C-alpha cells in the first residue's frame, strides 16, 4: 500500500550536531499518505532528535526536508504546523493549568478581533473542542476540565486531539503509550488507526513491539544516530526488529 | 454508601474552584470585620478607607506587574528601583520646566524601557533565571537614579502632574460632604486592574502568559514565541512601576532617593498572599488585589492601634507563611493522587 500512495514527508541526509556530539548522521526517512511508520532504536539512538528536527524545534546541521515533494526549511514549530505536520511529544507538551479546549487550540486560538487586540472566543473554542473530541470519540467530563485533573490516557488523547485539530497531514508521536495503563493503550492505538484511515501519515516512535506490530505498516531502526535497517512490517519479525535495536542484523 | 461518598466528593470537588477563586476574598472580609470591631469609630470611616486606598495606590501597581511576571514562573526584583529611577527622571524633567504632560508621560516611558531592558536581558543574554537579571538591575536602576539626581530629593510638582496621586473627585453633587471625596488614585487602581484582568483572561497574549507559566515547553511547541511574550511581560511590569512612580510623585510631591526601597518584596508578598504560585501559571488579578488590600489594611489597622512597626513586620511575615501553608493544604486535597 505504501509505495503507491502519495509521498507526504521525506527527510534526506539529516545530520545534527550538538557541539562536538553527533546526534544524527545522514539519516533518511519517508512517510506516505495513510501510512504508519514505526521508528525504533535504543535510548540515545537519535529518535527524539530526529523527531524534533522534523517538527522544526531543531534545525538540522545538514540535510533537507521535503514536504509533498517540495523542499522546506522549518524555522520553528509554527512553520511545520502551517504545513500540516504535527507532533505529539513524549512529555505531551500540555499546560496542566489550562482547560482541555485551550490546550487543544493553544497557539492557534480562535479570536474576536477588535482593532489590533485579539480576544479569545471562548464559545467557539468550546464548540470546536466538543466537535473534535466527538469526532475522535474521546470521552471527557467537560472541555473545561483542567488537563492536570486528567488521567495519563486522557492526557495522551488530548495531546493527539491537539495534533489533529487543524487538518494535520502527518502526525509524529513520540512514545505514545509509554506512560499509559494497559487498558488505555488500546484506545490510543485505535486512535492511531482512525487517523490512518483518514489519510494521515503517522510516525510512531516506540519501544513497545506490541504498538509497532499492531498499527505500523513499515518499521525503521536507528542505531547510534544512523539508519540501521528498514522493512515492510510483513517482511520482518519481532525478534529481528529487537535485534536491530541492539545493533544486530 | 459508595454512591454517597461519590456525591460528597463531587460536591467537594465542585467547591474547590470557588474556594480557589474567592477564598482570599473571604480572608479579606474577615480582616475588615476584625478591624472594624477593634476600631469601630475609625476604621470604616470615610477618611480612613480613602486613606488605605491612597496608601496602597502605588504598591498595587508594582504588585500587579510582579504578578504577571510570577505567572510566567519568573520574578522581578527591580520594580522598586524602576519606580525610583522613573520618579527621579520625572523630578528632573519637572525641574527643567517641561510642560506637565511631558512630565507625566516621562516616568511611564522610563518604566517601560527599564522593563524592556529586563526582558531583553533575560531572553537575549539567556540568564539562567530572571532572579539574577533583575537582582542586577535592582542595583543598576537605583544607582542610576542616584547618579542623575545627585542622591538628593527634588521637590515641587504642578497640580496636573500630581493629579493621579493626589487628586480628589468631588462628590458634593451626590449630597455628600466636602471631606467625603473619592481619591483619583482609587479610580486609577480600579481602571488599571480591570484593564489587566481583561488582558490576562480574555486576550490571546494573556492566555499565552498563563500557558508559559503552566508549561514553557508546551508553549514553545505550540508555536508561541515565548521570548517575545516574556519581553512583553517584563516591559509591562516596568510600565506599571512607572505608573507607580507617577502616583508616588503626586502623593509626596517629591522625588527622593529612598523611594520604593524594598517595595519589590512587598509586591511579591502581596502576590503570594493573593494566591499566585511561584511555579507559575496560577493566580488571579482579583487575588493580587486582595493581597495588596490585606497588607494595606493590616498596616493601617495596626497603625490605628498604635502597634509598633516592628510587630507589623512580624505579622506580615506570618501571614505570608500562613497563606502559603493554607494553599499547600488545599492543593493536597485538590489534586489527583
């Protein structure tokens, strides 16, 4: 299914230095419409750095990003959002002191403008939040609940809802199930499948083979900041992927 | 049984936000009642109430500025010095014979500029914590104020310049006596607090200020320009300190070297008593107002009762510790375990 679908995002020859440390070296990555790419690797393999490059949080030292075939330079996460590239961070990047709705639309709040003053349109935020949560079948007591009052799974759901609130084309998820209770994992994986079925390209970074093998179509392994191995999911096995993570082929 | 527990819990959970919002006002009301009982003839008299508002007028400006900074999980130790420097600049410009509107606007610009310097230092120089930058400017601004004035008081401003701090709104048309006037500074407090309440709660920038305090990396990841917002916040804090200087000029008719000495600590205390969290993202404009009022009423009440100012220090310190402890207890009940 993957090679026939439209190519959404491609990273070519990404290299990232932090001072004298080479976090990534000549890394390539592709993701297509409606495809889920799993990215695996040990701690320090460069997964999170790669994702931060893709989301515009870090600028690559070398290499280029192509979005729908066009080269793009991302100066900030705002640029990637404009392209339809969204990130769900491992630490969820939610402000616990704000309600669910305001978190979902943080940085992109609907406003009523009076001159140059931008006032929040709370009613619209509430309506849009409820509609969006309904669409994704996410249940919460109320959109006005503060995020710090939610469970880990609910927070993850809010983070995913946040990433898809503005017609995202590619959603990147960093360890989406790592902090969850087992019964909540299934709901998050269902959400990922729902996104795929609407044509969204999903990149999942995970340590959990169960996650990779239940939602991904393709898996790639990073090892010490480089591309180590890659395969369609039906052409590989759990044991082989675990071997890749440890640097064995 | 279980059903009943649930019901009680949900009632409790429902009450928490109200307590969080209005608990501090309750404390304020209790204090007013206690003072009234202790000083029934004087405390709630027109003269004394307007006095309290005149006394807290400039502190309330500093506290509001520091509050915004604290919401971002920062701190501004320089507000007292900003106010003093702005006041000295005002005095020098006034002495040079500038027209009154120039004299009145100069401290506002000076305050804004000082705040901008703080904001730029914290963001561009990447100071590890705002404490350090504003500790530095606490000395720098006060030193500059002394340098330009020679460290001596400069007195004598026109009535227009003194209007905000000293002006009276006559209420005889309401059938009140001549002594029952409304201080202009009281109206100013109301207007400024209302404007900043709207700004913090209803504007997009205000929401981002809270978001930065709640989780700066979330704000950054959401595409919010965190540094820009911080620069705005510190600049506004300086601007409010400039308003404080203009009020103080009106009240004292003089620029003097000790103006605002240690008032940054009063401002921080008012925010903390009013329920702002040092970890950022928490606190309300109404709470800060209550915090300022509580400190003002305490000082005023103790003065009326001839209690020494040393005891005032002890009591204010105790209230800070007590208020935060109540907050800690509340959070223990309120948060999810």
